C-alpha cells in the first residue's frame, strides 16, 4: 500500500474515472441525446475582413511594480481593429 492508495487499493484517480464512466454510460441512449444527435449542425456565417490595424499603447502605472530591482513603470496594451 502506497501513500496515494487507501486500504482497498482505490486511489482518487480510479474513483473519479469509475464514477465518470458510470455517469457517462447512463447518458448514451437517452431521448435528449438522441434528439440532439439527430439535429443538423447550424450553418456557419461568413465574415469578410476588409481592413485590419494593430497598435501598441503604453499606459503609465500609479507606482512602480517589481521585485529584486526589476521594476515596471508602464503597462503595455495591444490594440486591434478589424473592419
């Protein structure tokens, strides 16, 4: 018996695996699952991107943030624009 298993030889991992298998097997042939499986997948909408733009903006912090001599005084933010 190791530290990860209890007296009967079950570990948490084996228990979770067994419970999830039992719960999943009960859902295989239910009316809800059959109804969802019979529905056709929705059609995807197409998106046309005509223009893109990217920028980087630095925003100053209220006070420096850091550890062991390395401090940040600004926070960088990425800006993306799609049309």
